[in-house]
């Protein structure tokens, strides 16, 4: 309902019917899947308490759902290469910011997604970009 009020087109999952039944905990009934035209990303999430959480990006699932609040850095890198996280911690140290949370996804095609909760957004990701396939920041 909120998405429709914001002017977003809302479609049910194929084969699903609208209902007023509360989803069971840990079921997929309450999941929201978002695909934006013009981007290659499809994300799936839900809400735990009052916090939206990310469960999946492009088929890569998070064992522990990643909370979507505050400044976030999301990146995709080779699963076998830990240099992205090491570079990120160096950038945080230089900026005087803290890593508040870290969630990584399952590996898909040799890569995994990481969602990092930060105390403050980073102003320069230049050192990180060569170590990752893709990176972006959000403030939710």
C-alpha cells in the first residue's frame, strides 16, 4: 500500500493472491522483491520489527539478513579476495568512521555481496573501487 501511494507499480508474485493473513515468522510470504528498470539488480527483503532487512541480491542470499538503516556501503567482490574488506577498514580509519555491522552473502559465480553499516558515509571510494566489481553507498 505504501509503495502504491508513492506512485510505484506493485505486482504480486506470480500465482499469489492478495490476502490479509499475517505471514508466519521465517516464511517467504512477507517478502518484498524489487526490480528497478535500468539496473541489473533484483533485491528481496522483509521487515524485522520496524527495520527493513535485505535477504537477497541477484540470487545471492544473506544467511543473516542485513539491516537497512543508517549509512550503508554495499559492494560485490571476488569471494576469494579479502583485500576489499582490508582496504575498506583502512578508509574507515582515515575518515574517523566506524564499521558498525558487516553481512556477506552466499557466493554466486565466484563473487559475493557485502553490506557494511557505517557510522558515517565515506566521501572517497577511490581506493576501494579497483578491489571490487561494484560498490555504492546509501543512507537510509
